[in-house]
């Protein structure tokens, strides 16, 4: 009887770890895809109408790629679900809903830290998707060139839809969710934008056009 109960429990626990994969999931056919549960509490009105992402059966294994189609060229980002499953679940959901389409990267920093910040449809630095999420941290203060991480407000648990592209090695507190890396071609695109500097009018906007026309998966 005890052996039978243990067998049932093992089967149930295994089923609980199985999630739904998608066309961009790198798991091999027949391979178990682990799943997790995420929370996305509300946070005001979205900058652009979108639905919150699913909260259950969120994959936390395999990689997924997205391409930022920018005026200056394509930026391919590879994301590892095992490192930041809830963040990537949100990013993919927003991309599929066109949240990032026809938006401008609104902030360039080229002194001390080296980032191009994007993901706000209002291009003001205040727009979000109408929800927030907890940070998924690696507890590192090293953000090497090519890193893609989420922006946040000063308080923990305020990660939304804005993200930043690191175009040169950058020291930052271990407070930001690192969820992807750019390929070399994408890093060159972002570096080219950064090379033209920051607008003197506001000390924040990139001089070069930093426009995202669309974001596609794969």
C-alpha cells in the first residue's frame, strides 16, 4: 500500500512540473519543460492597452529569442528562462501584444554607466504595462557589454516593462533583473546609437534615432 501511494505521489509531482512549451522554447521534443507560478500585481493604467501575462504554468527552462527591429538595425536578444522565468514570460507577452512596437528608446547614459533604456511607449520614462513584478536577481554588480536587464523604480518589486541594453561594461547595484544578452551585431547597433551622444536639451535622449519599429519572437 505504501509503495502504491509513493508511486501516485511521484506521478502527481512530475505532472505539476510539466508546462506548455512554445515554438520559441529550446527544449528538445519529448523533454520535460518545468513550470512555475508568477505574480503580476496591478500598477495603475498601462501606457498602451495590454493584458497581463498568464500566471500559471510559466516555463522556467530553455531559451527564447526576440528581435528588436530598430531603425539602426536588428538587435537579437537571447533569453534564458531558467534565470528569469517570470520576467521573460512578461516580456514575451508584451512583445506578442505589440506593446513595444513603434516606440523610442528614451534614455541614453554614456558616463559612468553605459545603457540605452527602452520599453516605455510614452517615451517619458514613466510609462508601464499596468502591472509590476518581483525582481529575479543574480546578486551581481557586474553588467558586461551585451547584457539586457529590466529597469525599475527605487523600491523593490517595481519592475515593469522598461528595459535597458548595456553597450559597454557597466557597474550597477545588484538590483536589476538580468534576463538576456545581445548578439554582437545587436551590440554594434546599440553602440552606434550611443556613439552619437546624448541630446544637450534634456541630457537624457539619444541624439541618434533609437526607434523600435517592432519586436518579433525568434
